[in-house]
């Protein structure tokens, strides 16, 4: 059964939901969480809690549930995720296969049209993700 997700009001609540979503590997609920969360607030909500597992479930959820419907929102989340504390550390620890999952999301976004980003924006963000 899918987790019911309501909008977290602070970093603690957000962390609780993220942990629940991650424990259950519930990508649909994670997509719901990302859909109701303003991307600009991600760095604050994640605080210093970003982990590889969390980055990956975010990426997988964005790819599977969000990018097809709202590529602009997926792009915004990728952009603000890269501003989160510990992003560089987490990125450095991703395996080759995990990096390929991130690449797949970028590929999907480059095939989509959105007024939220240009292909140049996407290319420069790919560099931030070291792709």
C-alpha cells in the first residue's frame, strides 16, 4: 500500500517522510512528496541529511513519475538538489550504475520540452552532476 504523503512543514517532518519512503522503496510516494514540495526549499528541508540512497530514490522517482508529466519540475528538483549540503560527497560515492540512472533522467529531460529550462541549462547542470 502506498504511503500517504502530506506537505512537510519543516526539515524534521521532511526527514521522517523521506526515511519512510526510502525504507519502503516507495517511489510513487516519493514522487508525491517531490510534487508537493517546492524545489527551492529542498536544500533547507534536506539540511545535512542527504545520503546516496536518498539521492537515488529521488532520481528514480523523478524519472519514473515526474519527468514525463512535468519535466520542468523534475529539472527544478535536480537543480536544487545540487545545492544541498553534502551533495558533492554523495555524488562522489555513487557507483557507475547509479551514475547511469542519473544520466537516464537527464536523457529523458533532454527529450522533453519545457519552458523551465533550455538544453544549455541541462548541459550545465549535467556538469554539476559530473556526467
